[in-house]
């Protein structure tokens, strides 16, 4: 199955050729495939915490990272001011 993609923007053609020269010994098709695979890998729905590498962030068993850190409502939020 042969498919042709035409890229006519001169700056993009130059970028692809430069990347191909350094990354794939001049194979422009492979450098485009490499770029697309990289973009797809970054957009996976099962991304790790804060985009960190898998296993670089450890949490305690049962920790809820989105739960409120305070178990009481702060005075400023409740409208109760502390007299000083």
C-alpha cells in the first residue's frame, strides 16, 4: 500500500532534511515516521503523573492525590476572620 504525502513548505522540507541527515542517515521517510510515532506516544491517554517517566513518582498505597490537603475549611474561605 503506497501513499504519498506532499510537503511543499520550504522551511518544513529543510527541517525534515536536516533531521534526516542527523537522525536517519538521510532517510526522510523514516524521520517523518519517527516524529509521528513520538507525537503519538506523547498523546497517549494513560500518561504518567505530571508527564514524568514511568516509576519515577511513588505514592503510598491508597493515597488520593486529588483529595483536599486540609480536612477543615480555612477561616478565610469560610468568612471567619481571625482577630489579631
